[in-house]
């Protein structure tokens, strides 16, 4: 079929394989490819969000209907597993706690590490799976000493960023059939096989807030804590509802437009003083206060299971779909990392994940703790 070869090291057709079916076009086409290649497949649909939770919105009922339809068409046995309790305790609670402290976390990376490729994978093992397969756009390569995570072929869809927390055992147990494909090819295959979800829109953003505004959602879990909105000259120009509702670089929802005697350049969030409960803003998308060429990060995780030799010059992403940014990583005595960029980076948000790369090779990640404004020091490379 389309001449696509599924080349996964140390795995052959005939061994039990469990496909993580989401109801989306990517996992569905992954199932088509594997079935066509002769793999012995079954499927599991994972429910991770309880609609009874206040404020959330997840189309899981529509998704499971699509997944059931696809598996019936492909003659693949499918079952549904309810992991809402695990998701709430291992992902969602930490997500809310982090936001309540004024940080901007990325729950999708944690969900992959703790739920999809740990709890879900363990369930697959219990029903006899030797590997699991997902619709992620990424690649796995086996060497004599380790399992490597590499970028997917499609630069617009590469999802290695979200898989950067997977360890050696998790990668060895995983298959990514779409790693060498582009999204258009996937859509074309879905249309060729008349899959019901061939035109289904891909999900983006946090899964449980798909059809809600973030502000409406988060107010169900974190109470407003109003405070001053100030300029960098300490002029009070408004009031915020709570620092958890804002992130560095945010423009919309500030409620400070049309000020008397002020020029019309938009305002942006440039800093959050968590102790004083002050939201700092400045005018201009590229205001110097939004630019930093150094950050501090903690909780470093290295995919190969050991720290690299420091200082390390490599590439890094401070957000999904960002082009790799040249940087130098230096280990700090307290176990943290100091990351210095060759070029200043815009809107570095504490709580987000920075992911490290060497070309197509994903090295690992760390959690951003703070950034340093680029005017405060000299960048030395």
C-alpha cells in the first residue's frame, strides 16, 4: 500500500501489537498501515477525561464512535479502557497546582510519559502486547547501546517535543508508523480507504479544553485573586483577575486598551511577580522586556538515561513547532541547568518545557524555572 515500509527494529509481523486508537485520522491510518503490513493487531481506546468534571470539554464519545467504526472496517478487535482516575491524579492535579502558582505547564508531555506510555502500555502488556503503536509523528532508532527518539519527517507535524519525556523502556515498547510520512500522505490514505474520519480536524491544545476558553475552564478550579497591572515604570494601569490567567507574551484579555494619552501599540504581559501579585505589561510585540537569551531550568530528563557532557552546544525548543534554537547548556551546582541562546528568545514562560535536540535527535527536556532579560548580561558563545 503506497509502498510505505514500516521498519521497526527487533519487531516482526505476527507478534501481538496493540494500537492506541484515538478516533483521529493519524491513529486510524497507523492501524491501516500495520494491518496491511501483516501485523497481528488489536486496539485500545483510552478515555482520560470525565465529562462530569466541571468546565471541561472532550469529544471522547464522538472519538470512540469513530474508533469503533474504523476497527470494524479493518477487522481489528478494539476495547475501551477508562484511565480518568489515573489522569486526574498523575496529570491534572499537578496541572492545576502549577497554574495556581502562576506557572504555564504543558500537560501533554506529562500525559505521554505517565499515562499513554506507562499506564496504558502496562495494560497492553497484560493482554499480551509485545509493543504498542500510536499515531505520533516521530521516529525510533535502535543502536547497539540505546534507543533513540528522532523527529518525524514532516516538520509541521513532528511530535518529538511531546515525546521528549519517554525513557528507554518506553521507547523500546513503542512503534510510530507515521514517522516517515507527511500529513497530506496520511489524509490521502484515509480517503483512499474511505475512513469516516479522513477529513476530521486534528486536535490541538490541551485535550480537555478543546471546545472551551481556557479562562472559563480554569475558573472552575482556581479562585480569582485580583491584583494590580503595572507598567515597567510601576504605573498602575489596571487590575488583573489572577496571575494564573495570564502567561508571558499574552496580548488578549488584558482589558487595558484605549488609555488616555497613550499610543495605540498593543500591550503584552512581560512578567509576573508572584509574591506581590503584580502583572507587568509593556507595549510592543518585541519589547526588550519580552526578549531573553538565558533561562534557568530544572528537572532535566535525558532520554538515553544519563547526562551528557557539559557544557553542551545543541538546539532547543521553548515551545512546540518552534525551529530549533542554537544554545549552550551548562550544569549548575544545585542540579539545575543554565541555557544560553545564541539569539534572544521571545516570551520564555516559566513552567513550560524546553526540549533539547542534536539535529533530528531528541536528547531530552527540562522545566523552565525563570528567564533573564537579555539587557542584563552579555551573551558569550
